[in-house]
C-alpha cells in the first residue's frame, strides 16, 4: 500500500483530534508514504512517529503545459499583464493581491487577469472598485483546464497570494509555460519558487506583495 498526502485540507484535518488519530493509523498502515511538500511530510510523520514520509513535489504534464500562443489579445504597448490563477476562496489570499494593486499600478503600468471563481468574487470586485483599480482587473471566472496554457502564456507574471498552500500545481503549470511566479512564503511554495523562476513575499502583506511584484516585472532575465 502506497499512500500519498496532499492539499491544505490534510493540514487542517491533521489538527482535529478524531481525524488526527485516523490519519495516523493510515500513515502507519501504509508500506510507503509520499507527501506533496516537506511541510505535509513533517505533519504526517508527527501523526505516526517512527514511520517515514517522503516529500515528492507534484508533477505537471508538460506536453500540455508549455509556452504556447497567447489566448488573450496583447495588452497595450508598455503594459505588463499579471495573471492570478486562483479560485476565489479566502485561503487563496486574492484579497491581498487586490489590496496591493494600487501600489503596483503606481510603480508599473499593469493590468491584472483573475482566473477562477468562488464565493469571494463579488466582494473582491467591490474592493477593487473601492480602491480605484476596478478598471485594472478582469475577472474571467472559471476556465476549462485545457484553456489554461494559452491564458498563462498571455501574461508576464503569475501571482499566488495564498494564506495556506500544501503545494501548488497551478504555480508549476505557470513555470512550465515559462511564466515567472510571485508567491507567498507559505507551505510548499518556497520549495518550488526561488529567484531563478520568480520570488516570494510575506503572506497577507499587500505592501510586501507589491514590492516583490514590482521588482519581478522590472527584471529582464525572466521569461513571460
């Protein structure tokens, strides 16, 4: 029996007494345990002391996710496009990207595209208008998986402002499409994002997010 442990839901369940016991039994019963990040591996090992859990980063189908013809029209000359491929749930921290956007706009001519839907959409649309950047953001809603390579290839930078993240297949997909990634320093994201592919910022910190995004957009040694 080979068990694989992944997603932020596992991290949440591992804190609940009933689930903690059950998950520990499952870890102990497996002949081999894999985890999507070192954080998850450490938590899984704590549930079943003496049983090893190996961290193994998720893979991406690179015959599908690769640089391709952009699906969106190019932005106006001199404008950089940021893509945020996140479902609009609180844990994904998109609110902090919206709060950072006024500062980013003051430093760089940008437009943002949010790909994903969720219960926070109407609140985020209202927040963008309240902050005066409503015209700088397009909410595309949920998109088919096979449309993502073209959408990602339309951007200069992808942003992942997560508050909790086991690891991120979406961030890996961006990198497979040669799109630089700015991500919050949480969970497994620091294990896949470094200066060669983008950079990290503090979670729930719009000022640090804006600083990091501005620096990355001004670099000329990254793809996108």
